[in-house]
DNA sequence: GTATTATATGAACAATTGTTCATATGTTCT
DNA sequence: AGAACATATGAACAATTGTTCATATAATAC
C-alpha cells in the first residue's frame, strides 16, 4: 500500500495526512530556487548590511563615508559591500580613487520596508 | 575644525564627503530596529525554512507531514518551526496530539515573493 | 495506571559567518 | 619614477547557526 511506503522511516513519526503532503508537494519550490532565495535573504540578515542598505536609500556613498557613518573600519565595510554586490543588491561605479555604491534596484527597498513593517507591528 | 574631528581614526581613510554623511545620518534606522530587521531576515535565510514557508502557502501542516515532505527528521523540523514561530512568521494550533502550523500573516508571502522575483531576474 | 504517538527541547558537533589585521591593487599627484 | 590615498582581499579567529541524538512533555487509547 501507499501508506506503508510513505511510512518508510522518514521521521520518527508517520505521515498523518498523505493527501495533504501530496497536494503540497505539487506546489513546492525547486531545491535550487529555495537555495537561491535563502542566500538572497541571508544577505539581509546582518545588522551592518541592513544599515548600509538603509544608508544607500538616502544617497550613493563611497566606502570611507559608509565606514565613518557606521563607525566601522574600512575593511569590514568593504567585505560587506562585496557580499551585497554579489547578491546584486548594490552596484558600484568608480570615479578616480573613489568607488561609489548605490542600490541596484527598487526591489531591495520594497523587501526592506515590507520587513520593517512586520517587525514594527 | 569639524573636519579634523571627523578624521578621528574611524577608519584607515578619511571622511570624503562630510555633507553626505551628515545628511544620510539623519535618515538612519535605529540600532534596535536594524537588529530586529536583521533578525527577521535571518529567519528567511535558510533553505529548510524557505521550504517550510513555501509549503505553508498551500496548506496548514503538522510537524510529521512537513518532515515527510522535506525528507528530514522530526526534530530538525521542530527546531526550525520554533524559530519561525519566535519570529512570528508562523502560528500553531493543537488538535489532540497533533500540532498544525500555518502562516501568521500575509506579509510573509509578500516578502517571500518579492525576494523570489529578485532571484529570478 | 501503562503503552503509544506527536511534538518539544537540551547538549554536542560541524559548518558557516563577520570582523580584524596585514597586505595587495589601483588611481592620482608630484 | 615614487608617495599618498581609496579600496579590495586573504588568512585567522571568535561567534553564530543547523542538524543530530537522546530524552522530555503532552495527549490519546487501552
């Protein structure tokens, strides 16, 4: 029977609602997409990066200015900016020695503020 | 001078655009709020929890069914559900021995899908 | 009461992450 | 060319995180 197959030692308990599980399974996100999405949110999951993003809502900024604003050293900020850039949350442009960072698109601000309204509830 | 104060060894480089920094500082998020927001997004930043949330878009589910769906043991799922509940992303109701979990509000799905449209770009 | 089942939880461990330090790269100015 | 400055990056370390295992709690059935 199907029920016996489902009980195949997946967890210490048995599948209780096989119909629900089968129906939900049809709508499940791909493994790859779940990984990408988790990686995306991980980038938001750090106080320093939250502050950097929040700062960039106001203005593009160079690395030194962000470091001064957040009272952190240049290296730490640079490492974080790299992560933000790899996740395509920010973009950069170079002007001489100075590299300016800014938000990559408006999705970012929307996600940010949706999160903010949740935590403010 | 103000400029000398600003150069006060905050980072290895100097503040380049003091006016920008001062203006941005006015719009900065509180430390506490930044922490809360980062904590909120951290909860989204895990593949297992992403899948659990995605599953709950389709239907409320009990712990066993989620464990079976994701092919993980009951304890791992229970730990993750606790985190989701602490962050108020899911709520639970007990019916006899079985505890059913469901999404706490629609914010969650909005954040989720905004993130998804970013990673799909 | 005991047995069984569903869920929760604490401890331990491996894996990941953020910051610091030292140093490298890239650009401008002299 | 070399000096000065802004930024990037690799290695190391501490701190955090997710899973597993063992066990505890809670509800039902006998």
